């Protein structure tokens, strides 16, 4: 019972730290410069970047599957 409470407390603490870090990152971004960069960026490169961002975890999982199978 005590372990469960400690485990739950640790999970809540991890969530709080994660949210605080994400908020601090968003507050440090210069959004005006970011929007200017997005406006000047090539749509082709943006699509390629989004696709790579989406498929990267899938490829990593597949590599781990092959590694663990060996």
C-alpha cells in the first residue's frame, strides 16, 4: 500500500515537472520571429519535416523490434 502511494506521488511529480518544462520552453520562444520563419519556409520542406517527425517513432520502434529479435 505504501509503495503504491509513493509510486503515485512520483508519477504526479513527473507530470508537474514535464508540464513546467514545456511551459518554460513555450515562454522562451520568440513567436514573431517563429511566424516569420514559417512564412518564409518552403512548403515542401515543411511537409518533409512533418512526415519525418511522424515516421521517426515508427522507424525507431521497428529498429528496436529487429534488435530485440536478434
